[in-house]
C-alpha cells in the first residue's frame, strides 16, 4: 500500500510482472534427494537407459535435486537470493528494513527512477515512465524467461485490483467480494458491519452455538483476508470474531452474517490514495478500548495515513491486562510507534527527504508519559 500511495502522490507508473515457474530458476545446493515414482521413472529410463540399473525394488529411482521445487523449505530462500542478485545487477539496492524492497540509486527530484517490491514471484515496479519499467523487465526476461506483465490503468495484484485515474489510485477487492457472496449465499445488505450495541464481552460470554466450527472459521478467515487487503472498515469486527473461533457463540454467528451482508451492500469499497494531497507526512492515529474483553484485557489499534489513504492499520487484543485506561492507551501507543518506525524507515529508503511522521493520541496522560516519562503522567493523574 505504501508503494501505491507513492505512485499516487508523485504521479508514478505502476507495472506488475509475474515470473513463470520462478523456483525452477533457483539452484538447489542443499543435497536433497527425492524418490521418483515408477511412472515418471519409466519416462526417464526411455531417455536415459543407463539409469535403469539404478532403479529401486519398486521400479522408481532416487534423484538429487538440482533446482528448487515448490513445497521445499529452502526453495523460497533460494529463489529470493537469485532474484535479489539479478536486481542488484540491474543497479538496484536491497533495502535494509524490507528485504523485498529494491531501490535504484539514480533519482529524479529525490524520487528513485525505479523501485521494485517483490512478493515471491510477483514484482510491483514503480517508475517515472513505462519505458523505464519495460527496460528492466526485458533484461530480467533474458535471465528468467518470458514474464506475465500487466500495464495500464487497471492492474491485479495478490487478489486486489489497483485502479489508476487522474485523481489518484485505489485498491479494491470487488471480484473476491462477489465470490464470497456466492460462496456463503449472502442475501440482503446491512448499513454497518456490526450493531452499535455489540461489545467484545458479548461475543465471548454468550452460550456456545451448535454450529460447524469449520464453516465458522471459513467465514472469519475469508473476512480477515479481505480486511487486511483493503477493507479496514471491517477489521475490528472481524478481529473480534476471530477471538471465538474455537467456541463460536450465537452472537458471533449473527455478527458474521451481518458483516457479510454489509460487504454485500458495499462491494467495491476500498482504499483510495489521492494525487491532490499536498501534505506528505505519515499521519498515524492510535487508540485503545479499556477492559473490553471477557478476561479484562483491552483492545488496541492504529491506522496510518499517507496521500489521503490508509497504508497500514491494526486492531488487536492486548497481551497483558492494563490497570487503567491510561495504561491501555500507553500500550496501544507503544505498539503503534513500532509500526510507525518501520513505515518511516522504509519510506526513507525510497525517499530520503520524506517529512517527519506525525503521531496522534487522545489520552492526555499517555501523551504526557510519551513526552516526559511515565512518572510525570502518574503525578498528574
């Protein structure tokens, strides 16, 4: 999302490239051996008759793998090393904070002329113009073979649709949302993902429902995937549902059904980054809900905005019991600062002149503690 926000903020070109059979481009030097089935062994014997003497009692053959295969523990790492080396040879440097981020040293008005974000075999390329991205893809194809390349205003990346326009760039998951509606046979709509009277304790303290836990998990995990992709508006509700996946309650079932109806009535809603936002700071808001869980723990959350859209967000149950609302807010603030530091340092590897981020908190004691230390806030309380 940060890459997409930068594309909107600085009017850059986005290109998506997919390396075919990526792992087969990586050598396997771990010495792993594999037993080949009799059927495949016969195919190998037809081309290499001298191998037949090496066959096992069952007619198969043991071979040593020379290339990385999908499913092996080290395959991802082996491929990452090969891809990283290939990108470095093209003049890109691997970032310190995010090893999947590569930035060229050549810049145009402080912005690198080429930035690449990798996700296994999917590459998101950010460039000043399409020609620069195409030149990189051409050089990579010489090493890895033909790649599936997406150009233009509408791109598909990791299940989400990236739509570019003159006013900005948006991320939506309309296709995935429609599949969910069909899968769970959703009928009707709702104005909100949960009723205003709902509390975490209600979901956790009610009687356990007599339902198929597998089905409940399927609904919650599907909604969680959607929330983390581009729907922060349902994240807190879905996270609350996830706390009772082992023992679903009647209230949880009703909320899950309502959340699906809410999605049905808002298909295509997502995150939009504007090209017209002059402010180039990261704005992060942190908050907490004190003692809202059945075990007396609190809920903490934060959301970071850049170019008018959410580039990062979180809503989680805190790991320890806070003794006051001030402590709950301070714990949430600490968690938010961790995420903010990663965002800020990563952004500065792309844009060294990035402005200082801004952090917002509405609890006066927590603000005072952050500025002067916890003793000051306790004295003021």
